[in-house]
C-alpha cells in the first residue's frame, strides 16, 4: 500500500481530476449558478416588457413617474440578484479563468461606445426608428453577452453540452435584434415580444441545465 502511494504522480492525479471536472455540467460543478442565471434572465425579460409599456405610455407618464418606475425596478432587481448571489456556495474559479466582472463590464463599455458612435446622426432619425436603433443595440449586446458567456464557461471547465445553451441563446438573440427594424409588427411591439421570448428561453435553459 505504501509503495502504491509513493508511486502516485501528483501532477497526473490533478490532471485526471481536472478531466473529470471538465465533464461536469454547470449545475453540478457550480451549484446555484443556474438559478442565478434564471433570475438574471427573468429580470432581463421583465425589463424589456417594462420598456415596451413605458414606451407606449411615455406621453402620459410624467418625469417623476418614469423615474419612480425605473428606480423601483432597479432596486428590486439589484436586491434580488444580491440575495440570490449571497446564498450561492463559494466555488473558486479555475486558475486563469476570466473575471466575470471584467467580461460584463467590457460589454457594458461596448454598449456605451456603440450608442455614442451614432452621435448627432441619431438625432436626424425619426423617433420610432431612433428608439429601435438603441433597443436593437441593447438586445444585440445581450446576444453577444450570451455568446461570450458560453466561451468563458469553457475556461471554467463546464461541459460543452451545457455551453451550447448560451451559444444557441446568443444566436437567436442576435438574429432577433437584426430583424427588429425590418419586421413591421416588431417595430411597435418588438421589445415586449423579446421580453416574453427571453423569459421563456431563461426558464427552458434553467430546466435544461438542472434536469437534463
């Protein structure tokens, strides 16, 4: 027994353990993260529905009501995400894995830069088309975020079949964003429809990640 223990190569043992973990799903390897993704997805969907509602009511809503609605939503969303995150088991990220704050911070900076690039040209576009431009950029950034999430999860040693959920999500969201200005019904209710579709996608992704 002692000879066998002495012949164990620590580096080979670590490699085998890494291979085993690399075959694990997101829910098994990082407990609670699928639930956090579900909550984030529901928040995105509800935010899109709220955008659509306030878009229709912008002429009747005063500035104070508008600020109160979005301020209240942001407080509830942040508090919910904080509570869910606080209850997650502490699982250290693999060495060399990218920081999620850096990833999503970069996406936020990209969105600000992309909207800034339009400059004064956006002011020459009619109101509805200008709104579609900005909403389309936001939705496209969400799609990009899903694709980046799938790529980053590879560094977190999450199995490929689970990462496909995010790749597929990113693909349909980008396709939807690109069709938003061209389909006549979507020009008026497209953001709300996106909210409903994203809620359905978030729930389906959660079920897939935790049940399949």
